[in-house]
């Protein structure tokens, strides 16, 4: 398994949902991520600039979630993956995005993995 950074249950707020009424108020989402940096941990020299700044990653995801309304959590998950691969030195990103909307369920979720294009 390659070196990775895990972010578990990042709290997000987003205008999201298929019916317009559902998008009328912000909803709670959580994102869990596995980030595979381009650089191996053995080559970091204990310097932040040599790794992926997970504080910056979290701030970017939060801003993206609030940027505009969306119908589908699938759309938001795909946008998060694309943005992270474009802005950070990542080989791959894996995301589970949870939405707490349906009665009688703990949550609904989508899970995806995207890799940097060669």
C-alpha cells in the first residue's frame, strides 16, 4: 500500500438535493478522504512544503462545498476529487461523501477514486 494521508469525517455544509426545497437550506455532509501524495514519506525531510498540506485541503473542500448549489452528492464528490488532483501534489484521491437525509438510515454515501492523469 502506498503512503497516504487520511482525513476522516470532515464536516461540510452544502445546498444540495434533487428537489428545490431540499436545496433551500444548507445540509450537513461529511467527507472522508484517502490522499496518496506524489512524494514518498521517506523523502519529506520533515518539511511541510514537501507533502500535502491537509489543513489547506480541508479549507479548499469546505469552500468548494459552499460555492454553489448542486443536485447530486455524486457531482460534489467528483468536483472535490478533480480540484484536489489539480491543486495539490497527489497521485490519487479516494472520497466517501455522506449525506444525512433519509429517515430510517444512518446516511447515504457515494465513494469514488480518481488518479492523476499520465
